[in-house]
C-alpha cells in the first residue's frame, strides 16, 4: 500500500473516530493549536495505537515517531491519566491536548532551545 493511501486511510479513521467518540463523550479536545490535517493525523495515530497497546510509553513512542517521520524532528508526546499537567514551550501551531476515556494525550513540537536544554531530563 502506498504511503499516500495509508495517510488517507488514517485521516478517514481519525475523522470517523473523532465524530463517533465525541458523540459518546469518550473523546474531548482540550486544546488545539494545530492545522486540521496535523490534528487529524495526530489523533488518528494515537487512537490506532491505543487500540493496539495499553502501555503509555509504547503509545507515546509510536506517536512521536510517526510525527517525527511526517513533520520533521523534535516532537514530544506525553500520555497519562486525566489531570496530568505539563508546561512545555511548543513551536507555534504544533500543540494538541485531548483526552480519550480516562487517558490524556499531549502532543507538541518542542522549541529548539528547550529541546537542547532539557535533553538530559527527558
């Protein structure tokens, strides 16, 4: 299957899941500062990965790797229980926070200066 077809399928799945899950209150967007296609890709990847694994580290790694591959390096994903909070400086138009059931998902592209300073802490 070509990469473009895979991306179109993922966007369709994301759109379907978003409309279906919002109706049953499982999916809530808390903050979105991403273009629509980037948001759909991020949420679609996260939801597909959530269906494959319950390990938050695995989900975060797969989501981060997918974003790094599609949109360039320096992406960061944090998966955890609702109420989890974090303050990270994101590049403009690259942050998304949403919850699915009892899991909260942060996705953002770190600003270059912050990435270099905090590399040892990640």
